């Protein structure tokens, strides 16, 4: 059904729905209140049906009817014109009452609601006071009743025509609730047929039969209202109906459980989507599914003439069903698409996170190895400086040779450890050495670099992870030496204590670290003019994995100290 721009007559029709409702009821009254078998009564019924089509709340007035709907309209009009009798009139009045009553819950404007209530009152009064009594053979009517029906009831449609409704509110289309309409139609049919049966069986008066039928229906409604939501014990019919409408039985619940299990097993988004679509086709009312995402598409199952397009985020689905879709099925299809879209988006996020984690691991490994290579380069520069500045005396040559014999194996060992880290970045070298041997090697590597070394206590017998202490000490000393290059009066002091399994302290008397950088020094990369700014960040992670802690013990002008020590164990 397509929509086009509204012409002037169409705008007038949609702007005054209460006018067409009132005229429709007046035409119906003129056709039924007098002789129904006359030719002019049939003509008035056709007029009434035409006005009904102008008022009807089922299709938009500015749209084009589909062929099947147009065929239905022709059939109803032909029946009203050719097969005109009181039974057909009763059914038609019940249908109109259901349509008008079903639209009342969706009306917010008081005047529109009042108009609908007047129309429902008129239809019910005409049905019970005039049409139903004509269903009985040999029925006689009191002249007062005839006068009230013929000249009193038309006042209700006239009131509907005269009621003024604001145009912006009047143009809003009435929303007919299918459930309410069917319930009202069935109640009116039960009332009509019940009154007819009681009257024919008891051979009594029609008002008494109508009262008895109303009493039975009232008792049934009271019982149904109690069973719908009882006070205790039984959960109620309302709960069972809602559960059935919202779940459509066990297959849908099984599909949801299967989708959750599939999400736990499959990590790749394309494969997960393919398996999930195949799983959708296991529902008994679905024959095939066609899906499309920005990264691919596909089809599974068999196509049918009943289809619906639903989607969520990047997932678009075209679902083929065995039969025409009802509002409940369409609602479940949308829920199904939303659930599938949520799971698919979660899988996409997991894949992106894995890729980011892989790239982050490569970056951290490269940054850590870069610092290790820089430390090795500084050690080699120290040895080169010692060779260039060494004297030609016999004692100095022997000392230089002894220094080379001690340092070159250590540098070779550290370079080998760096290459091993490149091959297996997740593995950490936890081998321990004697603290005295490690301390002697550190002092020799940085001899002649204007660094003061001090030891507080006997380091012999204390064992510590050499690779960890070498990496942290190298980072701290290189950062301090970088500050000394700008401030030649800067003094660097390194202290080692055997307390708590080995404690290393590196201090300088330079400028304090800014508060913003100090806050994230060990938690994230920081701006750096001489490096990548990630040395202490990776050192802190390495220290934490080894059971140690690295802290900024002092950060004041003239006193900046870093401390590496074992974490205190809480007992």
C-alpha cells in the first residue's frame, strides 16, 4: 500500500473523522429503523458502507488499497446490498461496535473518546432495542419503543456530528486494538445469541431473556476477572496468556539457550553468525533466512512467499516463514534480530580487543627490548670510554684488561637474555644471583659516570633476580644521567641495602617530577624528549610480576628518589 501527497478532499476527509462517523450512523439508522426490505433501504445501506469506507480506522485514507483488500470491500458491499436481513444487520452492528470499542483505549483526547463512546452506545442500543427483537418470528413492538428508536436514537449520531474536535488531534489515526475489538465483538455476539436462545426456549418476554443473559455474562466476567489475576495460589490466566504470547512456546526458549551456548563456543564473528542463522531455521515456523553485514552475506534454508525484514545495528535479516506473520510473530522476529545483533556485535568487539591486545603486546615487547638495548649500548660506551682514557702504564693496562674480562661476559649474557625475550616475550627470567656479585657488576658498568655508589650492610648471601634489578637500575640511572646532561651540577647517588631481600634506591638532587607525570609514571606511558616514555611503565609491570614494588619515595626539588624493594606480605 503506497501513500501519496494528500489532495484537498482527502485532507478534508482525514481532518473530520467524527463527521463521517456521525453521517455513517445516520445512514445506517435510516436503513434499519423503517422497512429493511425496501429498495431505498438497500440504497441507504450502500451509502452507509461508502461513508464507513471514508471513516474506517483500518487503512490510511490517503493510501491505495491492495487488490485483496479491495476484493474484500466489494464482497462486503455486495452482501449488504443483495443479502439484506436482520441477521446480517446484527452481525454488522457487532462488527462496528468491536471496531469503535477497540479504538477507545488508544484515544488520548477527551472529545474523541466521548465521540467513540456515543457511537458505541448508539450501536448497542440499536442492536438490543430494535435489531434483535426483529429476529423473533411474530414479534410485536410497542408504539413508544418504535418512536424512541426512530426519532430518539438519531440524536446520538447528530450529537457526534455537532461535537467539535480540534483538527490536529482529529487528523491522528485511530489505533484499533485487535484483542479488545475481538473481545467486544464476541461479547456482543454472546449477548445477542444468548438472548435469542433464552427467549426461544423459555417462550418468555424478550426483556427478561436479555436480563438473564446479561446476568450470566456478568457472572462469567467476574469469574474470569478473578481467574485472570487471583490474590494467592494460582498464578492466573493473565500470566499464562502473557507467557505464551511472549515466548510462543518452548522452541523459542530453546533457541535462546542454544544461541547463548553457541556464543560461548565460537569466537569468530563470521562463523558465529553463520551457525546462528542455521540455528534460527530450526524454529518450526521459519523456512529460511538471508543475512547481510558490512563484512559479508549469505542465505540458509528455503525461501517462501511470506517474509519479513528485521535488523539490528550491522546485522540485517530477511526471514521467510511458513505462514503470514501475525503481530506477535513480528515482535518475536524483532527480538530475535536484536539478540542476534547484540551477540554478533559482542563477538566483533572481542575480535577487535584480541587484535588490540596482540598489537599492544608487540608494542610493549619492542619498547622493553629497546630499553634493554639502550642499557647495553650505554655499558658498551662505558667500556669504550675506559679503553680510550686508559693509560699506557703496566698497572692501568692490567686493570683495564681485568675490567674487560668482567664486563664483556656480563654484556654477552644480557644480550643473550634480550634475544630470548624477543623470541618468548611472555617468559620472565627469574634466575637469582648473589647480591654482592650483582652490585659489583653494576658499579663497574657505571664507573666513571659521576655516580656515587653506597652499600648499607653486608650484601653477601642475599640473592636477587639479576635481570629484574639490571633492567630497573638501568632505566633509573639512564633517566638520571639524562637530567645530568642538562644540569652538570646534578649529583646521582645509588644505595643498596640487603633489607627485605634487597632494596635499591636511586636519588638525585635535580628538579622534581611534575605532578601530572608523577601521577601516571608507573601506570601509563608519559611524555619524554629522550625516549619512548614507557621505560618505568614496563619496569613497574615487570617488577609487579616478580613480587617486587617500584615507588617514587621522594619528589621534591633537590631530592628525587626511586626505591625498588620486595612487596610486603600481609599476614
